[in-house]
């Protein structure tokens, strides 16, 4: 059955991108209202960090479940299951009376997102042809970033006020939950019809909160644009170099992280007078280092994995990536303290500390250049392996169709 369209676009694709907006908005709700949540539950920074850790941890370890469910049920059912967990938990945070309840529902939220996100990625993989998947995944990332910014803005605007005696931050969670429920119902119907950058370094360089937030926004906007741009460039080049273009683009993106990390953390003087230099560097860095997922990883997974197993591979990719990504912050802290001598007790957080900023910047520089270099190296074997695996997958698909 042909899919329904709106303005020349598949309604299912439109709804999938709306789901991406809501997913990123949901992720950014809690960080935007940390102050209000802290006051409501008398929670400290460690407690608030625990909430984020719980969600990300569950989102990583539960991702393979999406692949298992996709083998047993059709994708709309998998999306519906995940969205119910996601929406209910988001609304429940808004009505929680105890910190323990918030922690529980954030864990459930991570579980729901773990099911939804791989299913969304597999749908994008199925909806675009081999030469256009980079743009498809890039558009998904770009539109999702709009949701992240929107979620933060929504929460920030309403958080400081009460509405008929109801705290604004609670209203933000409940509103997103209701919108998610509505979007999920429409998406299910349509289907059946057819890291990292740590702001602590910037803050320790004596930038105030608003200046630091603005710099992080420049980086986030750059990453959003870069994801889309990288996908398009890889699509175009893959027409001429189908066996190597995506790998070359990914290696370019990984390599660019090395000089930009050096410029950001070493070349630019650590002073508030150089805010503009930091802003330009972060924006350009975001544009160039954010290609890998959209130009190579996600499109190449779709070419070497049979369609019915795509949700599974995207789920395991998120679990693998999330597990290693969760080690980033502890690794930076360990290198900063053990090698570069950072001591939190001697750092003046109120006025900034040149020595503390130096130690943090060197710790970050080490833990950025080394992973970027390893990432560049790990793509190299794909020049040989990708063509072989892609050809094998195509041959297996042809044989399967002949049997049918």
C-alpha cells in the first residue's frame, strides 16, 4: 500500500521526525530545570547527576531489547510499547512528590527511549535508498536538535512561575507527556497505512553561566548542522566512490577533532576576553566532528544488515556506544586529577582558577585527542571489510527473495 503524503513528504517520515523532536526535548527537560527540582526535593548536585546517570544507563543496557522485540513484533507495536513507557514516565516526573519517585521514573524513561530510538533509526534506514541515507539520518539529527533546544527553552520559560498554584517545571513535563501520547497514536496509524563536550572547562575559565551556556549552544548548533551536512556530502561522494566515500568522510570528521581540540584547549588564551574566539572555534568544531553517525555508521549498517535485523543492530550500536560513552567523564576526571594535579579543594569556583582550568583543559585535551585518533584508525579496516560485507548482504537478500 502506498504511503500517504503531505507536501510531497511521507506522513510516516514527518511523524518519525516529530518523534525525534520530542525525544530530544524530553532529554533536555530535566537539565533545564535542575534549579527548581533541587529546591523542590532538597537535592544536591550529586543527586541531580544521579538522575541523568540513571536514565542514560538504562537507555544503554536496555537498547538490545528493542532488537529482540522487533524480531517478534512489527515495528509500530515496538514503537507503541516504547512510547507508552516514555510518555508515562515523563508525566509521572511532573507529579512526583519524592525524590525517589523522580529517580524511578527517570529510569523508566531511559527504558522507553531505549526501545523507541533504534526503531526510529531502522525506519529511516528502510525509508531511504543507499545513496540518500546520509541525508535522511542527518535530517533526523538536525530536526532532533531543534527539539533539544525547544525543550530547554520551554522548560526555562515556564520553570520560574506557578500556574494556578501548579509549579511551572512540573507543567513542562506533563505537557511533553501529553504531546508524546498524541504523536504516538498518529505515528502508529501512519505506519499501518504504509561526546562530548564538558562546560566545566569553560566555566573554570571565568565565563559566567550565561556565557558558558551560549558557547555550548554554538557547539550544539554546529553539531546539528554538521550532522546534516556530513550526511549529504557522503551521499554525493558515494555515487562516485561507493566502496570508500563514507569511510573517508568519517575519517575526515574524526581527524578534524584533533586540531580543533588543540586550538580550543591550548591555542586560545584562557580568558573571557577571547569569548568570540571560543564561540567561532566551537561552532566550526561542531560542524566538522559530527559526521560519523550520519555519513558512515548508520547508512553503512543499513547496507550490511538485512532489513528485518536493522532495529537489532541499531539497538546494539546504542548499547555499545552508550556503555563506552559513560566512561568519558570518569576518565577525564581521573586523568585531570592523577596526571595534571587538579584539586577540587584548592579551586575557587566562585571566581575561577587559572591552575584548575589548566589542569581541566589538559585532561580534556588528552581524553579528546586519543579517542579521536583511535576513531580515525578503527575506520581503516573498513576499506576492505565494508565492500565484502555489503556484497554478502546483497547476495543473501537476493537468495531470500528467490525463496519467497
